[in-house]
C-alpha cells in the first residue's frame, strides 16, 4: 500500500501538533509547517498528495501559498484543502477557486471530518471525481 502524504500548514503550533498527531495515528505520512514562508519550499521537497492549508497566517496568507503552489510544476496537481475560522466559502469562493482551492473546512472542525475529506481526495485520485 502506498503511503499517503499529507502536509499541514498552520501558524497555530498547538493546533498543528494536535492535527498532525491525529493524522499520524490514522496512518498518514504527515509533514507539518508552522511558518507560511516555508510552505512552498517544503511542499516542493516533500511532494505531498494533499495539503491542509490555513488561510489566515502571518507574512503570507493561505491564498498566496495556494496560488504559489498551483504555479509550481512540482505542486500544481496537489489537492489543497483550506482550513479557516475566519473566511467564509460563500464570501470568498471566487478567491479560493482562483487560487486552486477546491475544498474548505471551517474551524473548529471534527478530526473525523478532516480524515473524510482527505480520503475523498484519495478516492477521486484513484477513481476519478466522485
């Protein structure tokens, strides 16, 4: 069975560690990044299958990171799942779509919802869009 690589980008260190632990216990190979400016560099090196990306961070927003990811050859096909407690899908859907974000989870969320979204991504990659 192929390892499922997930990268988490969030500047809230406590949240990041809790989510990382949950995903590791669920069998994922997890890379966690708590500095927005490092996200693109780490993503290029790790080549994750899925990126969980906080939208509101210091220095670079999640929107800027997502836009950068879609313009890099190594990461242009990576599925980005946004995480936010601030932005709304309704009000910011045009910006999310522009940046290549197709899914968005509203914080706080149940860890099982995150795992379900990640698994949906892997199902789509294996079988085509559901």
